[in-house]
C-alpha cells in the first residue's frame, strides 16, 4: 500500500474534474442524461481511461428520459414592466411555448390546502414558498396548485432548505412525480420582491418562459475500465456519476477525479489485485425516468441489470459523492449492514485522527443504494452536511450554480483518494468476504413485539426458532471467515507471497460466492422500499399499520381518538391528509407506489399503502365537532386493518421461506479445509 500512496496524484484528479465540467449544454452548465454534453463527456472519459492504462475500456448505452434544460425567465409585465429574471425549472417538467405563459400571480404561502381558502387560482400563476427538506416536497405542492386549476407555479424559498445559500442562488430539484403544469424556481432575492409586492396588495402579471427539450427513452451512457485481477471474475467496483446540474463540481465531477486518481495510482504503483477493479462512471443518476417518484439513480439500476455477473461476484462497491468537501466531524461511511462489523475493524486499524463512524445504508440517496438493494456489499463516505443549520451546509447550494470549482478542498480530496484506495485494497486482500448476517437477523427481529407477533402471525414461533438458528450459524460463519483472513495475513507476514496462496484464495472465493448469494437473497426477499426511498424490512410496513389501526379502533370505541390517531396521521405519507386535497394525496401517497408507475428501480419493490384519506378526514371532523360516536369509522378502520393484515401474513410467509433458504446455504459453507491448509503452511514455514 505504501507504493500506492506514493503514486497518488490528486492534482491529476483535480484536472480531470475541471475538464469534466467543461462539457455543458449551455453556458451555465448542465450535462444530464441523454444530452449532447453527457454523450461528449462519456467519449472523453473513455479516452482518458485508456490513456492512464485501464483495460477493456467500454462505453455502454442505457435508456433514460432526457431533460435538456436550456434557460428560463420570469418577466413582470404589470404594474410596471421589469427586466427578465433568471429562473430554473424542475426535472422532467415540460417547458413553455416560445411565447411563454402569461397570467396574474397569486401568493399561496407554502402551497398547502389552507392557503387556497377563499382564493381563486384557476388559470392563474401561483407563487409558493418552499423548504423541501423540512416540510413538503415539490410533487405535493405543485399537484395541489394543479388540482386547484393553476396554470403554472413560481416556487421560491424562505430561510432554509435548497436554494437559500445566497439571495441570487437558483436551485434545481427533481419533482419526483406526475405534475402537468410548468413550474420554475426563482432566487430568494427575486422571490422576496414578488412576495412583498403581493402582500402589499399589488396586482402582478408575469410572463414565464422555459426552454426545455424533453425526450423520452433517450440514449444515455456509462463508461468503465478495468485493472484485471488474479481472479478475473471477482470484482471491486469504484463508482460515481458524471451527470450534473449546473457545473456540478462537487456533485459529482470530483467523483470522476477520485476514481481516476485511484486507478492511476494503482496502475503506476504496479499493484496486482486479487479482484478485478472496475472503475465505472455513469450518467442518469440525477434524473432518468419521468412521472415517477423513483426518477433518479436510473443509470445505476441499468448497470446492475445489464451486468448481473458484477452483482453476483462483487467483493465491494465503492461509491463516490462529493469527495472534495468535508462537513463532518469524523470519517463517516454508510455500508451494507452485514459489512458493518468488517468496516469498523478495517477503519479501526487505520487509527484516523478524528475517528470514524459506520452506519448501515438505510436509504437510496445515491447509486450505492441501488447496488446495496441488488445484493452487493457497498459503501460510501458521508462527507456533506444536510439538514443542518449551518449556512454552508451543502443542502443550501447543491444543484445550484454555487456548486463550482471554488468549492474545492484539496486536502480533503487528497485524503479521500488515499483512504479509499487503502480501504479498497484492504478488502481486495481478504480471501473471504466478511459478511456478518447476524446484523440482518437482529434487524429483522428488533422491529416486532413478540406478544403482538404471535397473535398476528401464527407461524411466528416457527420463524423465531429459525431466526435464532440462523443467528447461531451466522456467528460461526463470520468467526471462521475472519480466521481464514487472519491466517492469510499471518502467512504473508512471514514472507510467503500472495501468488503461493492462490489455492487458498480460490477455495475461499467459492465459499464467498455462497455468502454473496445469501446476501442477494436477503436483500431481494427481506428488504423493500418505503415511501421515502428508505430501505425497510418488508413486514414492518403492514405490521405498523395493523398495530396502529388496532389501537385506533380501541380509541374510537371510547369516543376519543388520541395517541393512535396522531401516530396514524404521521405514518408514511399520511401527514399529507391534513394539508392537501384528496386527489393530491392519492397521487403522491398511493399511486406513486402502485403498479401504474413507470418501470423503474422502485417498481415492484414496495408494498401496498392503504388509502386513509376518507376515514382520517371523517375522524378529524367528528373529533373537532365534539362528536363521540365513531361506529361507522370503526368499521372502515377494521376493514383497512384486515387488508393490511392479509398483506402482513403473505409478506411474512415469503420472508420465512427466504430465511429457510438462507439457513440451507449457511449449512453448505465450509471454511475448515481452508483453515487446515493455512495452518499447515504456517507449521511448515516455521519449522
């Protein structure tokens, strides 16, 4: 590893990132999936990979919807005509005709239902305050405007969330759903001016123009090059996307810079890996499929589908996001849960100055989440600050013109290039992949109250015994895997080269492939997606509904809906019921996850959500009116509860069968012969 560290040239990686941002569709930037700039960038990346010595460099295609934003403006026509104000739009919303859309502007606060009280917005343009990370995402508030008849939306910001870094910042975000009217995002400064004029009672007419080319099923790309390992069919993927809004320097040109720096240092240092390292960069991460909540990470999903051999034989997936910035207090990584213990061990040995923290991957916020759900062991450093009060937090300028080369932190970039190379080579050197499936078993068991479980799922005692048995087997499996890896390091330390251990590595890889199959089975059958791109244990969703609805039924019998009713209204997307029309709730909370959505990585990976709008609205009305007879609502609650109970039983049946498969696979694993070989090598060497 010392040779690798001596060859790390982060200035080269910085030059790569700067070159990448020169590929742009407009003078403002933008290199999104299926556009000219994205294609030209892919061609250049392929040539650059070849120039540093990567092998089998390939540019591949994937299908994605292309959103080619050119420019957008808002011009005040009355009471006094103003100069055009620069704005932006939202991913996959269509533009306007060349003459634009003209209309009266009406201010509707944060865009929730109460702000439309007594206001006619039909065929008008609404001005809405947004703070997306904290309250409502754009799909909800824009759909509310559409439902009330508005013909366009001007979104602006207040004091927190995307687009609040400076008064002149313009944020671009995914709309994540079906919205059929144009919407644009205005700067905070311009939004403040419009809001003030409207609050003063002035009647404002504006013209909105948005030049956008939307192409369905366009051709996007990804590019990969390899360092072929001794075992050509064992893979470590080093990844990051190259598409971007604006310059997208941190998000995510520096990712390509980091990948190329690591690849070049490995090649220049003469590193001979056990695994085949695949350095892969892709478009269609920021956006890729219109009219769906799952509109991002399309490129990663396509790669996983087109290369099942990588998924089935992957020792590690290293994803980069924002590697040239650090807004954290320690080295934080999100990893596949069953790799958590191994990562903690590897990072502990590095004795990092500020320490480290390892978190399980619980959300699809970037490409590693796609590969994690597909069953590959993944990790990504968490370096940016989101949801913080810090005005420098990346959430305030990500996807804006301020994500530019001025954000570059050279010491951080160099540190990440070094530490990620060390981590990747550490896992490459391990004969056995260090899966600890006790994490999955304990995660599964921790969500359910045993007393409730037995009443809801008659086979729970059988399942519990099975899980306890798997846990015991998983402990033994992990300990023996670690013993194989420990003995391998001991053999190397006494002077035996890795080539002499090829037999050990080959036998260990056969066992590792079984571990990978177990991990894929668990992630395919046990884990699902929740309503916020979060990764959940499948049964947890219907279980929570059954539990809360049972409690609510009891409260309704007493004539006083209280804690359970509040909990139900806060569960999943049900918080939308209080502040949005029924049709908005149906689109965002129900239809966004059913079989009608466009096929994407979320298709078929969620469980049905109950439609609670009518019953919650009825209960709320009676509660506020002082009524205590909820007999009709009790029947509705019980019917919804029974439907969710059926889903729960079917889900747990499927999960139980999956765990039986896991148990059978664990029984086939045998590390003892490998350990015997290694001990014999040590004994003969130390004689």
